[in-house]
C-alpha cells in the first residue's frame, strides 16, 4: 500500500490525485519530479552557504542539468528496489518529443527517468526514501 503524503507539503492542500501515483504517466511523474529535485538542490546550496543569486544559479547546474541527472541516475541505479527501477525505466523509455540542447538523447532519457522516480516517490509520500536518494545524488554530484 502506498503511503499518504502530507497534503499540505508544498501547498498541495486537500486535493487528492485522480489516480494512484503508480498509475500516473511517467512524464507527469517527471514533471513533478523536476520541481522536487530542484527544491532539494536549492535547499542544499543554501545550507552549504551559497547565497549570491548568480552563484546559486551556476552551482545548481552541476546538479540539475540533464548531463548531471543522467550521471546521478546511473549512480543510484544499483541501489534501487525493483519497483523503483521499474519507475526509472518507464520514465527513461517515455517518449517526450524533445531533447535538451546540451545533452545526448541517452542522457536526456536517463535524466527524465530520474525525474520520474523522484516524482513517483514524492507523490507516493515516500519521503524517507526520497531524502535518502537525494542525499546520495547530491554527494555524487559534488
């Protein structure tokens, strides 16, 4: 059974999803995952003392670019549960119709897979696992 997320986290209020997170399209999981991932990265940068807006933007790129996310995806892949690996694979194989200018098709797809996984964990309320993977990713990107 999927855990229920605190509905007030990040302003979600009392609205429920129309279907369980496992039934949401991987690109929609990635849409949410992209934002959640970025919040973790921005918080991390503030926590380590990066306070100048320009520097924040520059440093965030080392974590948030498709190239960095593809690398992070490959690093955590071996530590994923079967369920998580399936979510990442479905996200990676989803056809988005676009590719980042600064990344190969493969890198972009791995990046999307990672974002799908992050979105899935967030929407499923698996906060502890999400935090565990994000810490691993942040360390890998440093």
